[in-house]
């Protein structure tokens, strides 16, 4: 097998229930000859024996409950290959009650196929799933307008759906790679162009999938590492203080000057700590790393380490504007405190404003209910270091916890146009007070005393 075939790509198939996602995947499996030998005929024989009309979706819906109900409940993982690469297709549920499953499945994907029924048009869940792809940062999106055979391959039906859905996705800053008119059941425009639609001269679904690219590393971006924890060792006179976390973008080297946000404390990299291995001179994106510093400073979990010399688009904010989806049993409402998790920081948050609802119609109520999506302003208990999702996905994607339930999530749109009313020094001082809560003053004092009177602490 050559190198191209060894490459793998995760792609999620999503869309409203009954719009034909599983049929599309089943057709891809069959038309690329990726099924085990005899599998297709075995399913056809089983359907005949049980008096059922064969559907390509039966190749996927292996769970008895799913076949009885005719819906995909969990996120199935399917493997197939083209001449270009191997694929892991995640067939995500389309029913509104299983949005949480869809979100979990799509989180592993780098590209998406969003299926819309030509006869039914853009459904409410089509919009929700578009938002979920936006929240997950999936920018490679193919929209397959399915069941064109049901509307007699009418070009105008396809163009109307394309116009409507393009306008909606533009509000989410999602620009589809392509719209393809297909009939998954009949195999039209899946792996070969269909003579029934001579007006479509673009690529097939498979050709567009093959044109997608796996995500490149954030190594060329600015350096950022959320501090996961700070470790101290006292055995064998080891007085190191190791600042640990996973680098989410950029790279760092020995001697580099770094700043911790939001406290604005500065230091220089002394060592890149490794376990039972040769010393390192640099650390890069994706590496779980530990650092010791030339200066003794005290920071805690939740700070973000950046290079002092870089102009990193990381701001200190106590309010954020965000797009989010709510999946909690209880509505997201005002006058209630929630826990917001972003990177390694944990901070209390309150809903300050719902700027608009994202979805079907204009809701008249003053809260986000289960499965609602909206643009909101969240007020935080103290300032945190945050980036917009488009500047850094890891520092701009969050989860909201209601009690013990992960009830919602979203992406930060901006932290600049929602002013805090404080200057940068004031925000930094407030952040230091918030991050350094009870007991931290004593720790800071201990660091200073040990530095100036080391003989007292041998």
C-alpha cells in the first residue's frame, strides 16, 4: 500500500433525521467496493427473507433498536477507502433528541458532509447542525442536497436550497466547499456524475471528499499553553517548580521570555523538563510539556503562558460574546450562576444578554431552552485570558456546566467589543487577586523568603 492510501481522514456525516445520511454512507461503501465480500448481498437476502425493501442505510444501522425505529442513535464509525486515502466516516444522529451524540461524534472530524432533503428543504436541525460544525471549527463542509429523484431532478429546487442555506451559514462564518445535488438511493453524483442532471457540471461527492485536506499543525501560530498545574518536588533537595500543560499553538525554546495571562507575570524559560529522556531545547504544538523558569514566580492553573515578544491575540476579559448551543434539561436563564470551562480555566459565569436566536423563527422567550442556539453575552466572575475562536480554537471554545451536567457549549466571537470598563493594569491586578485566592499570599511570601534567605529553608 502506498503512502497516499495510508493517510486517514475523519469525516462526519450529519443532517436532519430522515434526510438520507445513512443511505449516502451506505452508497459510498458499496460504490467504492469497501464492504466485506458478500456483505451487500447478505443484507439484500436478509431484506428479501423478512419482506423488507432493501435500503443502503441497512448496511450501517446494525443495532436492533435503530433498525426498528429507522433512526441512527449513536455515532457509528465506518471505514472505506478511495484511490486517494482511507476514510473514517462518522455517521452522526440527526434526530433532535440526539444532538449530544452528534456533537460527540463530530468532535473527531476534520471535515463534514451535511445532508439536506431536496423535497423537505432546510429543516430546523439543518441549521442546528450547521452551528455545531461552526462550534467545532470544521471549515471543510460539503452540502449534499439529497433525494433529487423525488423532485424530478429539478435544478431550481437545488438552487433555492443552496441560496437559503448559504445565507444562513454565512451568519456563522461557515463557507461550504461545495453543494452537490445527489440521489443517494439511486447512486447519482456519488461516485459518478448523473446524466439525469446535465445542468450540474461540478465534482462528485467522492471527488470532493478526496480534495479535502487533513488539518495542518498550529505550530506556525503564536505560542500559547494553558497552565494545567504547577508541580513542586522536595525529595533529594529538588526545589524545582515545574509549570505544566499542553501547548495548543506555536513553539517555545530555552531562554525565551514568557508572560502569564491574566496575571501579567513574566519570566524566562530555564529548562524544558523531560522524564527519563535527553534534554530538550524546544517544545512544539501538541506536546504535553513542563518548564522551569529562571525567576521564581507563583501562578496557578488557568493562566495562559505566551511569549512576551509575540503579539498574541489573547485578551483579558470578564465578558465574552459567543455563539452557543444549549443541551441542558433546564433552560439557560438569567439570575443563575454556571461554571464555564475554557482551556484549563474554571470560572463562574452568568448570562447577561441574548443578542439573537440562531435557528428556526424568532423565539419570543427570554432564555435558551434545550436544543436552542443563540448569540449571547456571558459575564464572568473574574477576568480570564481568552482568544476568539477564529484566532485560536483551543482558547476560544468553552463548555458550560449546570450543577454536575455539561449542559452547553460554544465559541468565543469577541472579547474586545464587550468592554470591561477597566484598564489593562486594573484588569491584571483584579486577575491576580482572583487567581491568587486564599492562601496564595502566603505562597508568594514563601517564594520571596526562600529566594532572599535560602539558608533558612535548607
